[in-house]
């Protein structure tokens, strides 16, 4: 297999070897259904319970507040649909959702709209941030839920969650924070943020795909999304994916343990890549970089369509993306970038580069060289100045 440089870690990350080691016994000797009453079932449930304790400790929550899901998409849907529906009987029929949320959150909000809820899309400034004042303007006693992600998955821009949370709490609404892209790169601070509901995903931080969690604050009522069983204290039906849960818990624990070292590395990777493309004309960074994580970069390359650039980069052994992997089959421009004020044409000239713990500075430097060569080749073929 030819050497490839993988810089699409915002889409998914390689499985951590230690997480895999923890999972293997749950596939082999301890393969029982966690809800079965016999010895093999009890062993699997013990592994799940210990994992729940571990995830809760990492998030600063109680084990009873952690509910395992099949990933961030389910957790987002459950939080928004379940949270809003539970508030409807009290006359709360409005939901506020930031215009740069993940597609899962947008889908959930559109579903609520069909059910008669009023959906208000919160705008962002040109730096990609939701202004707390924009939330304040829309708040009233009819608001059931407010959804604002902590870190945007396309730009890496960090949202002012603490300030927004205080506004939401003052009006008695539920506050949902999508922390899927935040959890790999910063410590979750539930109390400080004022989150009633918060989602995380395993495969974004070195765990297996197909697993995630929803934090539901004690005392918060959320309607069931997945029926058909009494698992997860009667709130989510379906056999628990014990191997994935164990791997997720281990990956999250390792993420917490190595956080300072990892973030120092992310800065070095970002700086190496940006230095390598610094002489390339017509390249701009999207989003307010003073309020963004180092691991995710959104770049506009003027005059170069992202589809063409991604194709050339892939042929050259560089894996990058145009935006969210959940919309990779779409020909539409990024809703995140157009919400920030970019034209459709400009949005189609943007790509995402995202770094992971397994990357090296040498890879970032080589990736920059490949990136530059691809851009120059495309511009040359178009008869433009490279």
C-alpha cells in the first residue's frame, strides 16, 4: 500500500491500540448480552458499568447522567427531539438552533418544525461565532431548547458557550451542546457551560465507530427516541454495544490523560502546515482563529474548486476534505461557510485540513508540499497564475 498522509481527523480518527486491546475480550470470551442474567451477561454488563463510570469521570458527570448511543448523530437527534418534545406540554414550542450546527442537529430541528415547533436559526458573525446577544434577542418563555455546538466541525471555531448558557438558564429553557468536535481537544466543563444535554462521539477521539454518549443532567426530562427495549434505564432501547462502549471509554480516558501533550502537538502541526503553504497566493483562513482549536483549519483557495483539489490531493496521497463527512456526497456549498457570509462560489473553493494525535510534523510539512503542488498544477491547467 502506498504511503498516505491522513489529515481528515475531524471526520474520523484511527482506533487507538490500547482501546482495541480493551475491546477484544468483549468480542471473544466475554461476548454475552449485557442484559442477560447469566455469568457471561453479567461480565459484559460489569464492563459497561465500569465504562460508564469512566466516561462520567472524564466529563465531570454522574454515571447515572450518561446514556450510551450509537454515535454523535443519534445523540444530537435524541437531545433536540427528545428535549423539545418533553417541553411542549408546558407551552414551550420554540427552539433556537445555531445556523452552523452539524447536519444531525439541523435534521432534528427540521423534524420539529414539521411537528409544529417554531425553529429560529441563530446567525453567526463573519468569524463563525454565535453572538450571545443574538441568543438574548430571541429568548422568551416559549423557548423549549437552545442548541449551540462548542466547536464547529468545519472551521474549528469555538463558540461562547458559557455566556450563552447563562442566557438560556435565565429563561428556563434546556441548553444542548454538541461537544463531538470539542471533546478530542478541550476538557468538557458541564457546570461552567450550563449544559443540560451534551453529546460526544467515540470515533472522533481514537475510539471505535458506532458509539457515543448523551449526557442528560439529573432532573432533566427527555422523551425516548429509540424504543423497543428497556435498556439505558428505560430511555433507549437496543442491545448495548459492549465492545464499542469499552473502547470508547478507554479512548476518552487516554484523551484526557494526554490532552496537554496532544494540544501542544496540534499547534506544532498547524504551524508547520501553514508555514509550508505561506507562499501560495490566494489562500485565506476561514473563521476567527483567535477563538478556534489548532486541529481544524478551513482554507479557501481562490479560483480552485474544492472537488478538483481533493481529487488531485487524493491521487498524490493526501487525505483532506471539503467539510463535514456527513455531507461529502452533496454538491451544495457548505452551510457553515455560507452562514458566515461566503458566497456559494467562495464556499466551493474551501477545503478542511484536520490534524490528529498520530500525525507528525514531518507529515504536516510534506502535506503542505503536496497541497501547494496540487494547487499550482490546477491553476496551471486553468491558465492561471500559480
